[in-house]
């Protein structure tokens, strides 16, 4: 059983079912995203909510300051004292990690905030002048003008329903007060995308070295975009005009969270729509479902099953593959990084005499990756267009990236950066630096505690 590897047939299959990357018009893609960005900023109907953060990224980080950084993610709650040295670099001290409150059993609101205060308490009492608390809280929030966050919903298996609708910063203040502790004057709430951006300000040096000048966004060395391509997908950037809240400032922008995972590309086929119907939130977060790590494995599984049914992919154990409940992105990526070893759940499906089938499987998977990379590059290009930034070679836009899908998924980083370079160098070239950042949530939260 099997068939000869036929890349032309496989590409035609991808075009017919609407997931080939060459069906995407990059110019129209960027235009669509930019229009949704601008509609979202005006409060008009848009797939992008464009959430103001009331955080100004333009001020210089004072040397020698110490803050507390908290990072509430899906599995763990981390806390550390963050000290900024003479060069403005963030140094983590006394890092602590505990299970995320609410993941080991249902908690009341008071129990939830008390658990966070338990981790914060020793960092406050170990001495030193704590100038603020930055809290990276990676759940949907409405940010207030005071940079507090009102929780809109929990995800990631957290059971603390009483917290929904409450102010996270105020809840922490109250919990510390119950311990007879005075919280710092400033507690700043932010999400992981903003934290990545703020971390990038300190961690990514401009290509041409440091200078005394600032760009039109008031940021030394050029503006920074925060980009998440991991389990999920999102971007944040400094915005000078947000009409829906009456904000306009050329010299002192504020950061906006775009929620670009919610963008709805026009370039999705009916297999995408079939897969979307099987998810927990059909009809929403279509960009994320085409690009991010939570979905790439299951989406590829849906497409590859169709290839088997259509007869363009044949191997002896295809029936076993069709009977799987799903395909995890981690297992698919492990296979794609070393397919000839025939290891792991996917590799074990193929015999040593099925090289053509193996090639076909990898070829179709790579088309899905290419499209994901192209759609992702379009989001970044549209963001830079909206900022009208990157033309000055002395102030390159710095794109700070966090996420294992960008860093580790086979072929993703190379394809994304290639598409982005092409998009940004058509016509008038733009200058940019793109780089992953380490410990973005903690370090970015530390920077947020010192922003104005």
C-alpha cells in the first residue's frame, strides 16, 4: 500500500481545500488587519478589541530601583524581587514558584487573593525599598485608568469564580492588609503580551547601538512591539491615538493590547471551518486557530485525515491514524523535527518502506506551517504600518517575541521572518529587529511597576 510522492498533487489538494499559503494575498491581508486595528481603536465593529492599558512605555528605567514582579500563568504563580542595575538590566532575586491558586481545588475570592499575598509577603518583608508591584495576569481583563485589572473570565482550569468581576490589584492590596502589610503605592496589572513588550525594551538593543535620541514614540532606540506566538497568539504596541477613550498624545503613547488572535482572516478554507466547529469557542479567535500552538496539531490532524480520505496520502497504518482522537502539537512537532527516525506516536505509523508516504505527510504539514507563518507576519507588518514606524534606520522597530511555537515549531521562525522581511521591504524598506526574550513575564512585570 502506498503511493508515489507527488508534490504537485499535494499542493493542488491544499489549494482545493483552501489552506495553501499561495492563496493568501499578502497586501490584502495586511490591509484587512490594519483596517480592523483602526476600527477597534475607534470603538467600531471589529474583530480586534484594541484594549488600552494606560501604561506609558516611554520613560527611562531608573537604575538601582527594586520592585516585586508577579506572574500568574496557567500552571504556576511566580514571584520575584526585580532589581534594575546601572545599565537598566533586570535582575531577578528571591524567585518563588507555587501552583496557580485555584488549580488544586475551588477557592473563594478571599482565599484566592490570600494565596497570592502569601507568595508576595516574604518579598515585601525581606528588607529594601520596594517601589511598586508589577503583576502579569494572563487572563482576560478590563484595564482601568489606574492600571488595575478587572477580571472578565478565567481559563486554564482555574476554579475561583468569585474573582470574576473583581479588581485584581485591589484584591491583592486587601489581602496584604489582612496580613497587616502595607502594599506599595503602585500595583500595575498587565498581560503577557505587554510584559513581553516591556521586557524587550531592556533586552533587545537597537542594531546601531545606544544613543541619546528618542523616536517619535518617545522611546529610546525605537518603538517596541510585543508578540506572542506560543500556545496562544497576540500583539501589543505603543499607540498615540485611541479615539474611543479620547486619548491622543504624539509624545507620550500608551500601550494597546490588540488581541490579534481574534482576527478573522478571509483566507481560510472549509477544512478550517470544520475544525473550528469542533473547538470550545467556534467562530472566534480564527487567527489563533490557524497559527498558534494550542491548535496547529489538531488542525493539521483534521487536514491530514481529509488527505487520507481523498487518497492523496496513503500508508499502511492510516486506519490507526484516523482512529486517533486528536494529534497534539508537541507530538507533531517532535516528528517533523526528525521524521526519518520514525520515532514517537507519529513516526511509529510509518514503515521503513514508506518513504514516499512519509514525504507526503511532512509536505502537507509544511504547507500548514507556511500559511501560519504568513498570516502571523501579516499581523506584524500591519502593526508597523499602523505605527508608521521603521523608516529611520537609526531607530529600528524592535519586535520582542515570546512563545515556543515561534522558537521551536519546525519551520515557523524561518518562514515568518522571511515573509515579514518581504512585506516590510516592498517599496520603502523598514528597519526592524526581531528576537525572542527570556523570562518576559517576570521582567516585563518589573518594568511595568516603574512605568508612569
